[in-house]
């Protein structure tokens, strides 16, 4: 019994010594043997986990992937897996609906739903028609706009893209400020407008016009811009109720006096 333990202890010491010898490439293997692991070819990598189930996700791409397979090509043709175009078509509609709401009231949910459905259908129809008519140009566009003589704004603006974007942003903020004045907007609206301005400044300052992926990321971030402005319109309109009530009370008091 004692001899067996002595032999095992000596084997462990030898393995540890071999593991720390300079240049010994089997260091980890020796330590494994010292710990009583299987020898040589008996070592096997851990079994890889089995295939996992599909993870739950509410992203547009995941929704399309979970749709019936015969339907998926048509959903992708409508670009439902890439909904940024639908968002940018829909959000200006929400601004108008919010601005048209009665003071102190939320926007009409029926109108929001109606225009949301219309944005999905119109964008899907536009993408489908574009693919039917311009498929040859789309393939060439990926190679080079110049070769086919396509007069895109990317080529027109060139290295002056940021300057052009600055002009457009100032025009947009000016127009929205005028809308706020004409519709009697309150502080939340102008706070949201300030956030929109900061978002645009950050976009223009940080965008790398020579990196398509960065340009795409900036493009899809405009959904956040649109939602911020919509929230500002709704909150600004709700604040009108307090001012309206105060005005009514003031008028009634003047009449009574």
C-alpha cells in the first residue's frame, strides 16, 4: 500500500518537473497526467454543445425568418427584413398627425395605424417595382456609378458631402422651428428639436463618407431622430392643455370682474 502511494507520488513529481523544463512542449499534457487525466491519445476535446433552438427575437429580420418559408421571398422583396425605409417614410406622417391633434390630446391612433399600414405597403410596392425595372442598373451600381454614368448625389457632392449635409440640416431645423411657432408649440417640442439638432451635428461630424458601413449606420440612426421629434410633438401638445385652461380661467375671471 505504502509502496503504491510512493510510486504514484514519484510519478506526479516527475510529471510536474517535466512540465516546467525549458522548451518542454508537453507542459499542459504532463500536468494533466499528474492530475490523473487519461494518457496520450485518450485525451479528447470536450464535446461541442448540441444545436441550440432558435433564439427569440423581435427584430424585423427574425420575424421574416420565422415566417412560413413560401412567404419569406416576398417579405424580403418588400424589404420587411430591413424596415428603415418604412420608418423614414412613416415618421414624417406621425409628425403631421401629432401636430394636427387637438390641444391636450394624444394623436389619433386610427390615423397612426392607417398611415403605418400605408407606409409598409407603399415602401414594399416601391421596392418591388424598383427591382423589376432597375435590376440591371442595381447590379452595375455596386461596381461603380461612374461607369454607367449614374448622376447620384454621392458623386455630385463628393468631398463636399459634409458641407451639403450641414446646409440641409440647417434648413430642416429652421423649417421645424417655423412649424413650432405657427402651431403654438411648447417647451417639450423645442427641447426635442434641440436634441434633433445635436443628433444631426454628431452625425455630420463623425460620419466617414469613405466607409459605406459607417454611412449606413448613420442613415439608420435617423429613425431615432424621427422618434425623438414625434415624442416632442406629443408632449408639447399635451402641455397646451394646461396653458389653455389657464387662459380660459383668466378670460372667465375678467368677464366676471
